[in-house]
């Protein structure tokens, strides 16, 4: 069927509907393309800005934590009081004032704090080395101080020491808490002295990041720069254990590489947790070497774009339906051909297809059909003007002209379209004006101006993000002002310290203490001397002008010892020492002084000496008088003790006469010998020159003569052979050793020889250098031949170890009698004498061995007890 034979009504319907469809399609395509592109771009920019805001928020918090460690390191570098308790109070106060921290600590090199590590072994905040390593923490809830651990190998101490720079550790678990540490080095006079650090728990990072929600199901998490999870809202078992590099998706691995290099970006990937297609936005947190990751489902992020597109399509569809219905009505009203206006309609349609919406129908037609072109022109105007106005406003919004509004008075769907655009522009304009007011306040350092307009939906994420940023900046500003106040307080304290220094100089000049500052040169030229040197008759200028060198006023007999002592302390690296010597006043009077010398070393290695000198002449005189009195008292005490012990020995002898039982009599006799051995020690002390030590060789001879005289051994002849070095022992060692010799010699005299048998008792006492002789004799015995090679080596090794201990002595009591009974353990017998021997050997820190190869030999290796004198 030819087209010209088609009825006019269908032709009119076809032409009108197709023309309007083409016009609306082109217009709608332009609008949808423009608006969709702008909305999609805005959605991406908003998500990127949101991720950046959260990253900046965490960066501010981490920077504040790092500032605490730096401030503590700077404070301790300038801290000269050397008060360990005060330093521990400082870190306790820092931990109290910074609730976001879990621990604050200091770690010093050996003797780097005050040179007194030896006085603080295992004290609070110190370990077995005595180093000042206090760790104040709240790991167990309440605040405690304990010593740092693993500082000899861990990065938190070794990296600042090696690099001299601040460091941030990788996240780690310590006692069940996931944390990181900020550490700063402490330098004293250009030398590394230790570290100051803080521990920051990462649980709050998980709490904050896990609470973040974007759109409907979007979420956020934090990772370290190596990709290790620091938080996750769903998979808590990933924290500290799983890394982004563990996932198989190539996009996630690329993102992990960017994060490691501190690069921001975003990727489109399938979420391993939810299985949805998501956009991951990642932003670096520079101070913490972390990254903030925002995960947004793509469908939710572009939901606004999709909704707008659907609404525009609905409007276009409605317009097409409307125009089709209108064409149908017009076609029905036409009853005769309207050839004159067909061409006109064709031209309008062609122009519309080309995008020219200005074409209009010719109204100069027959009167019956004039309403047709006029109506068409009205329709075109009603459609084109709203479309153009919509395009104009949309383009203005795209250019940022948010105050532009729809200016046409239209009805129906066109009115709704215009109202929608106006409402969108107005809402966006209000939000931006309020946000700009807050940001302008930021530029003026005013962080108190709050967001007053909170948007809805996606706009609320923007306004809430700005408000959270404002709060974080407000907190940082408050902390900065607090730090400035603390520095001002410190300056006032420093001014107060300078005043105290001036007061201290006045106190020194008015005190009996004289202060010198010398050069470490021959003669000790003085660089400074306190004004109270006039007490000795000298003037300050006598020394500062070098007219008098300090060595010239020192007594010649003490000068050599002073030079030797100073050189020894300088070479050993000692910081200070104390000495006593004599000096001359200007009038020639000899005075005793006590000097505390401080050895100071500067960065160039030059040495300066500072001395605090106190006149102790009167003290020395009183001390000499007291020593003379004390020596007399000691002699009297030892004499009385010896006499009292003699009385006890006599009483024991007299009391034994009241018994007939031989065992009882023997027990009294043994007790008498023990008392005699103790009395003999006090007698030797009384006879000694120093009243402190006993000539033990002479003591053993007298004790042995007494025991040989006291015991009668049949009709045989028993010889005593002594091989004793000149050894002097204090009373704390001499008394128990004398009882040991008494028991061993008494046992030998009573049990070693049969009645009428001849024999020999040998007593040896020497210092450790002769142990090798005992080893050779021991190796040559018949018993040694029977021993295994392994046992022999063990015994020799043990004896050789004894020879390495310079302050040990060896006592051997040997007899060539019948020998010690086989099968009897001398350490576990009913004999009181042997029980006393083993107990007293332990008392003098000794060891005892029995050799029953040829007769009986007890070898005791012991160490002289060194007790401090009692006041």
C-alpha cells in the first residue's frame, strides 16, 4: 500500500508523535548526559573528600601523640636535676593528662642519667642492671611503673639509637593490646643518652573506623603502610594478622602498593566481605604511616544519578504520550485533506530532528484550519521553553552558579521539574554557604563555629565530615595552647632556677665549703674559686691570676697520691671521687680537707675538674682520739671475753667431775676444747697489733699443742706436722675455722690410731696458689687409679676452678691412721663434731671433701668472710 493512500488521521498522528519523540529524545539525552556526568563526578569527589577528612582526622591525632614523645625527649635533654623519682612523676603526669595513651616511658643508656645505676638495681622502674628504664602504663587498668624489656634488641630503642631520629614502630601486640610506639632520642651534650616514647593503643582506631558508615551499607577500615589491617567492622580476626597483599584480586594488590608508597587513590573491585561491586577510596595518614580506606557500594553511591535519570525518562515518556493523544484528537477533528499544512508540518518536524526548536507552523491558512498551526506553535512553545529553561538552570548548576532559579511560570509536570531544580539549587546553596562560613572561621583560627545546617542523605555526610574536622581541629588547638602554657610555665621555672643558682652561690660563699674549678694540667691551675677561700688566708686573685697553683698548697707527702688517684679515675671514666689530704694555709698551718672531685668532659674530649673542699681538721683530731679510745676498749673486750671463756672451760672441767658416765665426761671434755679454741682466738686478737686479724699460723700451733697435751693416745708416738703459710684472718672467719680444726684434730687423736700405734697428723693451710700440688698428690693415690677417667677429669677440673679464685684458702687435716669407716657418710652422722664441721664449713662459704685413700684427709676450701665494720 502506497503511503499517499494512508488516511490523513494516521498520518497526522505519526508525524506529531514522531516529531515530538525526536525532540524530547534529543533534549532528554542532553539533560540526562549532562546531569548524570555531573552527579557521578560529585559522588566521587564527595567520597574522596570524605576519605581525606577522616585520614586528616587520624593524622592530627597521631601527630599529637608523636608530639608528646618529642616534647618528653626535649624536656629530658634539658633536665639537669638527675632526680629519678621526679622524672618518673613527669611521665606519670603525662600519662594522666593524655588518656589516649596506654604507656609513657624513658630508657637511658648505662649510667647516662645520673651515673648511679648501681644504687638502683631492681628498684621500681629499674631492672637487674640498675639502668633508668621506667615504663609507666595502664595495660592492666590501673597505672603501674615497671622496667622496660628487650631494649637491647627491640626496634623501639635500637632504631632511635642507631639513626638519631624519631621512629614509629610497626603495629604489634603487647600483653594482649594492639598498639604502636612513638619514640624520640634523647641527646646530652651531643651524645645519645636514651629514648623517650609513648605507646598508643589501636583499639580506638578500630572503634572509630568501624563506626563510620556511608550511604546504606558502606563502611571504613584502617591499614598500616604495609597493608596490615588495623581495624575492620566485620572481620575482627583480620586485625594485626591479615594484609591487603593476601587477597588474590589484582586491583587490591595494586592499592596495597600505592598505600606502601603513601599514594592516595581509588579502585573498583568486588568486595571480599559482601560480594558487592564497590569503590575503595584510600588516603594516607602520613604521621602514623597508616592509610584510611572507605568502601562504598557503587550501586548506592550512584543511586542519586540513577534516580534522576529515571525521573527524566518518565517525564519524556509522559510528554510523548501526551503529544500522541493530542495528535489523535487533532486528527479526529480533521475531516478533509489539509495538504497546505502538511508541508509545513514536515518542515517543522525536519527542523526539530536537526535540533532547531525555533521552527513554527504557518498560521496563514484557511480559517477552518488556522487553529491547527496555532495550536502546534503553542505546543512547541510549551515544550521548548521549559526544556530550554531546564537546560539553562542545569548548566548554571554545573558551572557552580547555585543562585540560579527557574524563571518560567509553567504548570503540571513542567512545574514539578522546575520546582525540583529550584529546591536542589537552594538546598545546595544553603549547605555551601554555611560550610564556607565554618571554613572561613578555620582560616581565622576560630574552631568554635559549628555547622548549623545539616543536609539530608549524601549532603549530611559532607556537613557531618566538616563538623568532625572542626571538632578535631578545636581539640588540637586546645592541646597546642596547653603546650604553650606549659612552655611558659617552664620558662618561669627556669627563671626561678637562675635565681636559686644566685642564692646558692651566696650560700656557698657563706658556707665552710670551698669550690674550685681546675684545668687538668700540671700544677692544677684554677679557673674559678669561691670567695670564701679567704678562710685559708688566700685571695681569689691568687689562684685565678695563676700566681699560686693549687698543687703548691698541697702537702708534699700527699701530692703523689693525689696525682695517682686523679689519673686512675680519669682513665677509668669515673665522673667523681672523694679523697682526703693535707693543705697549707697562707700562714703555713697544716689543715686536713675532704675533697669531692667531679671530672667533667666536653664534646672535644677536654677535661675540667671541679672540687668541693671541706676543712675536716677538727674531725680528724676527734677521729684519732676516738680510735685510741676504741683500741683500748677492744683490747679490754677481747681480754674479758678470753677470761670469761677460760672460766667457762674451767666450769666445764669441774662439772665433769660430778659424773661417772664416760660418754658424759667425754661430752664435757669436747665442749671444754671447743670453748678453749674460741678463747684462744680472743687471746690472739688481744695480742695482735691491729685488733682485727689473727695470726692463724701461730693460732693453729697453740691449738694443736693444747689438743695433743689434752689427749693421751696409748703408748705410741703421734707426730704433728704443720705446713702453714702466714695467714691473718678476721674474727668472723677465725672462730668457726678454729672450731673446725679442733673437731678434726680431736677426731684424729681419738679414732685414727690404735692403742700403742705410731702415726702422724698433718695440718696444711695455704692460699689458692698451691691447689695444683694437692691435685698431683691426689692423682698418685691408689684410690685415684681405681676411679674412672670421667670422674678423674671432673675432680681435676673442680680443683683447677678453685685455683682461679684468688681470695680462697685451703685447709687440709690429714692422718695416716686406720682411715674413715667404709659405708659411713660423714655429712649424715650422729656425731656432733662432724655435724658442727659441715655446718661451720657452710658458714664460711666453703666446701669439704673426704679422701680415705691413705688414712683420712679432710680438705676444706673456703673464703674469708668480709663484713663491713659495725658502727
